[in-house]
């Protein structure tokens, strides 16, 4: 793959809800926890949604547990899934064809709510 470079595709911007937090591996845990507790306690939000993909899943689970420890009587609903991500690679040398690779990436969505959530859901 050293003869190729990845081509960034323009992403379709999907609007993020005010109570939705998308976590990455680069983000600081303290910032995510502070923002989530601010939403729940000061902004009057009744629920928050933590979303992550790939390597950020571990951090998301830890953050959800820390938030539940800080704020009493929170209800949790967890859903897991996966998505396919396609990467485009352009050759750096003449005579090579462009490549397209597909990755299968896990994702998690954790909903923390002050109100009781759907009891029939599996998470």
C-alpha cells in the first residue's frame, strides 16, 4: 500500500442532535464526561446519546459507566451494530489501477436517560 495514497471522499453532513455525543479515540475523556454531565444537569436534557465506532467503543463504555456513577438513577439502553466503510486509494506510480477497499467497522450507541427507557429492548 506504500505505492498508493488514500483519497478523502466528501462526507454527507448529517446533523447531530444537541443531546448526541460522538466519541473519537483522540478526544479527551474528561471533556466528554464534563459535556455529558452539563447536558444532563444544567441544560435540562432528559437523555444523552453516546455514539462511537471502532477503537473508540472501549472509551465510550468507560465514559458511560463514569457518568452513571456521577449521576444517580440513570437508565441505560445499549445497541450495537456494524457498518461498511469504503476507502478509495489512488496510485502514486504510473501503470497501477485505483483500489477500493471495504472495512467492516463495529459501532455502539449508548442512551443514558433520567426517564425509564423502553423495557422491551434487548439492550
